[in-house]
């Protein structure tokens, strides 16, 4: 897996940028100061040279145009006129020498040792240059060397005061300018560094966001979970070694039931909207201490560092409550129903991979038993393997005729007469023995065998009714169908064909569909039920009261039988709330002219209460358990009446 560290912020990036910008600023300042200093110094020196050269040429002219003695006098007079006799502060020091003549001549306001020192350094005898600068005791002097017409060497020396004055002046200004330049450069560096840093970090953040988030739901993705949450887990483990009593951290794996069917029935666009709507519902119940991650498809994970067993369970329940209302997408009302598996840090695993595996096992368990959120326990792994094994054996089950039916009598409560039966499937597994439909129906529903299986059960039931009819028994048989069967376009037509083939009147067959099964939009369920009703079949809503559909929703369906769920009948004599529900369902069914069947009657009191409420039919262990064919045939033959 790609590591997120490549996208993490460089904490020193801004500092590095500032240092680079500052270095550039300092370099620019140094270059600027050096160049300006050099240029200024050059200009001043050139001015000094030019002035000295003009003076030297004037003196050369005097020498060239006069006799030597006159020239000396004149030169002296000129120099005296221009310069002071003694060099004091602010006075120009000068020296004039005429060499290479019969009588050398010099005139100066400088001490003779200074003159000697200068002449020893000048390049008078160097023919390549006739001017230069020398430094004696910290004072700079310019010198000009010319040749008179009589070939005498004329050397004019002048203290280059203006050079040092100008350089001092320039240096002072330069220091001020360079400080200002430096500060401007520093601020520019800071500004640029901040700007570049912000831009780079914004791009980096955007890239990191793309890499670690799901584009559809905008939620963090798997990569996020395996980087950020992994760090939190390590952190919690490290903390736990110090405070051993503190144990928190839970991972919830959430999977939408029937998402595949929603996608198949309505298309991927609606499927996408369902995922978005679902994720928004979950997010509403999360605090900022939990993070919701989309792992892919319809699988989501919540990681909560402060969750423990009870808070994780409470959160799961909140999620289920948040999903109670259907999602309305393009006028479709779609039920969302999540399965949630929980695994706890420390109790169940100490690393993310194992937390995921365990939460997955718990989620799978939650999906198969439809009993809400499941917390992982060690035995789940085994049951998961068991389920996987059973799934593998399913295809053989039908071929090898391992599935058979039991029949539970349905009784008219007013008379006690046995008026029909419900076919209930059993799987006689060659190794595992008898397997309850509670365990294998959910497996079949998730496999490709569901259509074949239901067709098989219906055909067996039709054949059974036919056999009873051949023996002079008139009764009805109810079969349970799966919601997935309604997605099969040929389903209704197939039932019609089977009835026709076996010459069984359509009034002998009933179908039962659980209320929770009607999760999808009303129009699709409605049209499938309409087709069944059009064929002439009686349609019962099974386990009524356990689903979340409103009465107005149910009243729109073309159905004619309601089966009150066993859970209400079970304790209605002690639980007023459930008694009220049963009363309401019976009242509603009577008003809508629906038959009402109470499931799970186990006691005489329950029977009496139901009769008093006006419930027409009942089923339950009080009368009979689901029975093998021979037993139920004898009951039907004797036209069994139960005492009421
Ligand atoms: P269901 O349709 O609600 O069936 C009633 C279940 O309650 C049956 O369990 C039955 O044995 C049980 N029962 C009946 N009376 C009583 C009672 O007085 N007390 C108690 N405690 N239980 C009672 P069973 O046979 O295990 O079936 C469980 C579920 O499996 C059924 O619930 C039905 O939803 C499903 N199922 C069974 N056969 C088929 C089938 O052929 N196709 C489909 N799609 N589902 C089936
Ligand atoms: Ca049923
Ligand atoms: Ca039922």
C-alpha cells in the first residue's frame, strides 16, 4: 500500500525557504554594496587623476616653454599659490619633482622621507603607465609622471584626500543603504517564503486530500485509515502501557444490506446517491472523536479512539435509528439497513488489521442474524467458517434433494378448524444434520441459488396440495418468499406455469413476504405484488410490526393478509404496549378487509386474548409445531378442529 508519508507536510519547509530567501537577500546586498563601492571609488579616483593630470600638464607646459631656471621659479610660484606650505588637516599635500635634468629639482610641502617613500613605490620608470596611486602611512597619493620636451621626468604627487573623503562618505551612505536594502530583502524573503510555502502546502494538502479521500462521499478512505488511525492505535497502545486501566478504542465495520439489489434495481446513479445519503446520516451521529471512512463499495468503517464496548454499542444503535427513515432519492423511497460489526482495541486485537478482520466477522454475524450490531467474540471466526462452508454446500442441497418441507397448521380461531398450512423449509445436511432456515435462508438469499430455491419450495408445495386434493383434502398452502424473488422478472410467470402444469387452482397457494423485505421503493414492491395478486394469489405480509414501514405505506400495497409477528403475541398479556400494537393491527386489518393471522400462539391465554380482539386466524405451538407431511395429512384427513 502507498505510504501517506510522501504527502505529509515538511515541518521545516518554511524555515528552509526563509533561509534560502535570506541567503539570496544577503548575497544581493553584498553584491550591491561591493559594486556601488567600487564604482564610486573608481569615479572619485578618475576625477583625482584627471585633476592631477591637468595640473601636471600645465606645469609641463611651463617647463617646456621656459628656460630651466625660469621654469623652476614659475613652477614654485604656481605651487605656492595653489597649496599651503605645511600640510595640516584639510590641506592638500603635494610634491613636485623634476628628475633626469642636470640639476634635479623638487618642491613639496611633504616631509622628504614621505617623498622618498612615494618615489620608491611609484612606477616612474615603468613605461607602461604614467599615473597611479600609492599608500604611505595610511594616506593615499596620486602621482602623474610626464616627460618634458628636454626629456626631463616630471613627477607630480598629490594627496588623494578626496578619495578617502569620498570613500568615507560613500561608505557611510552605503552602510545606511545596505541596512535598508537588507531589511527590505529580509521582509521580501519572509513574504515570499510565506507565499511560496502557503502555495506549496495548499497544493500538497490538496494532493494529500485527493489521495486520502473518497471522491463520491468525500469521506476519508482506506489509505487514511491505514495511516492516521494506525498512528492513533499505536499511540493508545503506548499510553495503555503506562495507564494500564485505560482501555478504549473501537472499530465499527458497517455494511449496507441489499446494496447490490438497490444497484441492480435502480442503477448505479441511485446506488451512489444511497451511499452519499447513508454516509451523511452516519456522520450526523458522530462526534469529532470518531472518524468515518469509506472502505469501498457499501463498506464503511468508524474508528473511535475514545469508544469502549458500551459507547460503541450505543453509537451503533444511534446509527440504526438514524437509518430508520427511508432515503428519498428521485421520488424513490429507499430503505437503508446497515449491518454493524464491532471490535475493540485491547480486548479483541492490538493492531488495525486484526481489528478489521474481527469487526468483519462480527458484521457478517450481524448480517446473518438480523439482530442489530454484533460485538466480536472469539467464536465468530468459527461460525464464519461454518457459514462459508454451508454456502459452498448449497448448490448440492437442492440437486441432492436435501431440502424438505414441514407444514405448520393454520387455525380459524372462531371455530378451531384447521384451514391451511404454512410450508417451512428444512435442510437435512449430510454432515451437519438438520439445519434451521434461520441459518441457511440468509445464506441462500446472498447467493445465486435464491431463485432456484424458491421455485423448488413452491413446486414442492404445489405438488403437495395436488396430492392432498387427489385425496379429497381441500386446503391452502402458504410459502415464504424472499424479497430477492421480486427482483426476478420471470418469478410471477413461473408460479403461474407451475400451477398450470400441476393443475392446482391458484386459490390454493398463498405467498408470505416479510415486512422488512419491503425495503426498496414502494413502486417496485407494489408492482411485483400487483402481478402476484393479478394472478389470483393471496399475499401475506409476514412478521408484521417488526419492520419500519408506516401503516400508510402498507395500506398502499395490494395485499390481503397480515401476519402479526410472534414477538408481539408472545408477551402481549404482560406487556400493554405490545397488546396495544396487536389490537391496532387487528383493528386496521378488519377495517381494510384484510385477513389477520397471529403467529406464535403458545398459550391458551394468548389464544383467548386474540379471539377477544377479533383476530381471525392463528398459528403456533399451542396448536401444532411444524409437522412432517404424514402427520399433517392425518390432521387434514380427520378435518381437525382444535378446542378454543
Ligand atoms: P416465519 O415465516 O415467521 O415462520 C414462522 C417461524 O416461527 C417458523 O420457524 C416456526 O417454526 C416458528 N414458530 C411457529 N409457531 C411458533 C410458536 O408458537 N413459538 C415459537 N417460538 N416459534 C414458532 P422456522 O421454521 O424456523 O422458520 C424461520 C423462518 O425462516 C420463517 O419465519 C421464514 O421467514 C423463513 N423460512 C422458512 N422456510 C422458508 C422458505 O421456504 N423460504 C423462505 N424464503 N423463507 C423461509
Ligand atoms: Ca412465514
Ligand atoms: Ca412470521
